[in-house]
C-alpha cells in the first residue's frame, strides 16, 4: 500500500457485469457529449520483422502480437482524421527513443504462431502491452508463465486497460494480471465535473499516492477509462467518483454503462492506476487507452506520468534529469492554459476548441500542451476564452512571458468574452479601443449586441492577411449551434462580428460587402507580442467540428487558415 494524497485507501470492488435496457439512455447521452473513446478501431498491422536488441540499454518491447491498436508508428498528422492515427503513440515513443529508451515491436505471424517467450523477453527492460485487440491471438498459458517469470526476475510490465471490457480486453488481461494482484473491471470510471471531469466520463484525476510514478504529477486526464481492483493503487478518482458497470447487451456496441450511480456500484476514491512490485520486477496498469496517444498525451501531466512509469519500470526513477524534464529537440512548445477555461480544449460541444487544440499537435515540430501552471518553459501561451479570472500572481507570470519576448495568444469573441479573457485584455492591452456600433474600450467587455453588430450570410467571408498565407480562403462562425457533439452542416448560416480595433498590426481581416472587419491583431507589449483574436467562431467546434470530423468543403478553410497561423507562430 502507498501513502495517498489526499484521499483515503483504495476500495476493492465487485466485478460482475449487469444487463439492462437502460444502456440506450447512455448511448444517446454519449452521442451528445463526447466522441467515442474506443470506437472505429481501424487497427494497423505492424508488418515488419522482429529484430532483437543489438546493444545494452533501456530497451522496450512493444507487444503487437496481442494488440495492433495505436502502435508507435502511428502519428497525428495534418488532414488525417483516422482514429488510430490521431491516438497513435508516435510522440511518446519519439521522446523515449530520443532520450535513451529504444524500442522494438513484435508482431504476430500466423504462419509461425509468434509468441512472447523467455528468449524474446530476456534482453528487454520493459514490456509494453497496449489495449488488447479481440481479433488478435489471446495469451497462451505458456506466454503468461513466461511474462510472470520475466517480471519476477526483474522485468517491468506496462499494461494499458480501458473501460467496461471494450474489445473484450478485461477478460483476456485478467488471467495475466491475477498473479500480480490486479484486476481490470467491467466498468467505467466516472467522476464529477468540472473539478474532477471534463464530462462525467473524461475524468480529471487529482488524487495520487506518494510514489515515483506520480512524482511531479498533479492532474492526469482520461478519455473514458476504467477502475481497477488493487491494493497498490497510485492514482484515484475523487470521493465523488464511482464505477459505472457495463450493461452487457448485444445492442450496446460501445461497452458503456448508463452513466449514473446505481445501487451496488462502488463509489469513492477508486484506483485507476496501479503500480506494484513482484519479485525483483515491477508492474504498472493504467485504466485508459487514449491517455497517452498523440491527441491527448500533452494534456495535464499525462506526459509526465507516462515517462515516470517507463523510468520506474526500468529502475531509473533516480535519474537526473528525469525523462519528464527533457524536451524533444527542435520542437516549438506552446502552452494552452486549461484550468481557467474549464478544459474547453477537450470538449466536443459547439462552444469548445477541441480540433483547434489538436491541430497544433499535427505539426511535427510543434508541441502543444494543456498546462495547469505557468512554468516559463513554453515558447508561447494560448488562452481559449478563459471563463475564470486569474490571480495577481498569475497575471504577473503571464506578463513574464511577454518580458521574455514570447507571444501570448488570446482567443475570444469580444461580444461574449469570458471573465478570464476580459481580464487578460484589460491587463495586457489597457489602451485598446474597439469600434463597433460605437467606440468602446476594454472596460466595456464583454461587448454584447448593444455595441457590436453580427452580420449573417449564406456562406463564409473572404479573408486577407499581409502576414499569413491565406489567399483565397474564407472564414466565419456558424449558426445555429445545435446539439452537444458539434457537427457543423453546410446548411448552417455564416456570421461575423462587425468590429475593428485600434493600434497594433492587423494579422487577419475579413471583407464583408466591402467593409473590413478585424479577426485578429498583433500588439507589441513589453518585448513580446499579444495576439488578440477579437472573434473566434471559426476556431470553435461550431466551425471546426468535433474531434474526428472530416471537414466538409465549406469548413476546410478554417483548418487551413489555422495551419497558416500555427506555421507563422512557430517563427516567432
């Protein structure tokens, strides 16, 4: 058992799945609130020969015999909306390989019945088993024995689980994990928004045991995961969390429960990450598939905890510097501050900025992170319409970035700006003047319809820039906003705010029947740059769509203009 901060000891759970027609309620609710965490698998076969390690080192073996999902070859790229590519592990393994943790992959060859054996495992420090594929071979008893013996002799086993037996992974993993005192449950980890979840299923884990795996970690963000049975939990749900049992029904392909706490479902600080010693070896199980994929690994301290896990499993927890403190060479790091914006970079609601955030990480030389503190390490900050105000100390930290010559990007709509956006504009641009229906200053924000008119049209508006490559592109926000999971339609009407601002340099403008309106301006402040987007409907989900929505012809320009902005930002 580990000392826990700040919750009580973990609870052991009952694991029997239940059946109920109530699953339909959750299916409908999920469709309205979040992108499926584990659907549309599109497994990618690793079609390359296995090559044993050719040197000493912290070698990692990636098991593609039992899982072909999200392997290290798959990466998030521009204009690719394939599920496995968006959630591939390329960035994680790039960091590992760059800093002394090389890896090999071993795939199943049906002609040879490739298996994990003592001979295969002997030269590796860590065995990584991602979420099990139900169309791949199950573990044999010989493989379970070989893995167990290897761990007992000093190996490090890292297993990724998920929610409610999806892909039937739990029933395949539990025979392997039983020897180590860990069980994957047939349920979903649920917690209470906004402090402990983005929505009930995308939990924010803020309670941790004191352990090398959780060193330097204050929040980890799951995209629909599951709780574990273990006496060696190191990360836990809050006291308001609970285990939502799987409703086992043929008509419930998403492997979900009903999303509510029912009688008999355990609640409280349930473990979602386990770290245990076994003989001379170590085992870690994490209860979510997507937490370390390219799309989400840089949010909160997901990156920090997964690098801690590999260090601990390889017995390098006393390394100086730690893996988590090393940066991938030649990457431009941008921090998206999340706590004051209710983590709106991770919601598929029309008001959110999920694809906007994801698009930053589609650039190979860009590393966009969802940050919860201002460390000064980032080369730029982005604020997506924060709704909560910042403390005086936080404002001074933000100003410190400007004094270091770094850009600060404020993305908002001045007609409905959140309290945090309004405060940032007043603090960083106190002299700015806007022109709408009348002239007004930052003290009048949010401006509302009384000060700024909205122009609607049947299609987007032409945009121009002397800085960005946007020739021939068109932008707008989209109306009406319908539903929880935003999926813009070509029948929606376009709109733009009829506003301009004084000072600075125009970054992006739109033409509305011969009248120029400002979309964004650049201001030189204290040696840095404040980039203010006065309106941002084209950056929100209302235009960019939900997480994996392939843009229609009418909405693709918004993605392409964002790429142009990102490319320019990396030159600053």
